C-alpha cells in the first residue's frame, strides 16, 4: 500500500466508516525499517522478512493474511486493535468469486453435517490439549464469556460469578435433574452439583474435555451427583428439569437450529427451564473470506446465527 492509511470505526449496522485521522505504523524487515506511515510514534509495527513479503501481504485478503500470520510469515508488535482496524479499512484482496465459491462449499457442509462429522469438528478445536487451554482460561477452564461485576475482578472470580448467575437463572435446587449441553471441561456441572445439589449430567464430543471433566468430578468427590458423557447431545435420552447450553449452539449450524431446539424441547420436562446462551451477529454481516478462515482453521462447522 502506498500513501496514508485511514482509521475506521464501526457503526450500528457493522459497516465500516472512515475519518481523516490515520493511524501511525511502521513496516520493518529483517534489515530494518522499510516504511513509516503517519507520525514517528508508531502505534504498531508490522514485521516482515523483506519487501516482497510486505507487497504480498498488501495484496492479500483476510483469509490469506490470517493464514500467513499463523504460519509465521509476518508478525505485529504494539497495538493489535489498531492494526486490525487499519487492515479492515483496506480493500479485500481475495477475488469475490473465490470467496463466493468457498462460502457456498461451507454452506453445503452445513446442511450435511453428520454425527461423526460433528465429532471431528469438535475434536479439531477442543482437543488441541488441555494444557494449551490452561494457559489462558480460568481454573475451571470456562470457555464462554465471564460475568464481570467490576472491571477489577480477576478472571477466576468473574467466571465463578457467571456460573452462579446461570444457576440462579435456572432456579437450580437440590434433587433436580440438570443437563449441560456441550459441557466443555465440566465446570458448570461440577459447580451446580456442589453448590446447588442437583443431579448433573454433562455431554461433550471432545475426548480431552471428557477425560478432564471425569477426572475433576472424581477428584472433587462428586461422582454421586455428576455424570459426564462422551456423547452427541442428539443421543441423550430421558427428561430433565433444567437444561443449560452455554456457547454451544454456534457449533450447530444455522440450518439445524430448528432441529436443535426441538431436541432440547423433548429433553425438557413440561415445567422445566432452558437457558441457551450463544453468540449472534447482525443481519447486515455477510459471510466472507474471514468466515472461510474461521471455518477451515478455527471452528469447522460453526456458524453464528
């Protein structure tokens, strides 16, 4: 890119708008500074091996750039948010036809996801290793958003507050049958059984999550109240007084949500309660090359309603 970059902000409709104040950043190669944009006090520095790599990066769309980043072809020092704002203010470098074809293929996969396919998708993301996730999650390995009652709350405290909020919303009480759909590493079912006395069941398709949750339940002496299943939620039977699904329905796929909620309805007693928590996106946002990257390399099979 030549000339001055621009900074952008997102409006309520999630489209990109620009102002006249450019961010300051520099591009450095292994031999030193290649180019500087804006003021000398760079908000971020893009590090590339040489000029050819910088020129390739400028021509790349989000998919190719993200792939190059995780491959180690370039790095960013400094304000990563400012770098992303600059990046998304650029024209998309991937041909529209290539994006459309890739998105169509992903949509076809979304229609056809079998149980075995769903298991492979979950294992791809969550079976990186429990030690990997221990590096940045709280002590219970909660993987959905925490509940911060104060900006100064530590992560463990905020995640405990989230668990308690879920239990209170579901009006959990001793003796109730409770199931957590997509239970992850089992933090919610163990907390609900220990603090609220429910008979808790959790299910996950991840082998490593299943092993960890089972081991922790035994270590905390909750085996009489906690049952962890290495199973697809569609294979659960019986009925439950309370159901939680926290950060799981993003894995279901938009075209299968009707069947998903119908299945949960069959598992729920007539006077039961269901709490479904998940991520959605504005209707104005369309699938693009960033979507292709996420579904191929981060959350295969996942879609945001």
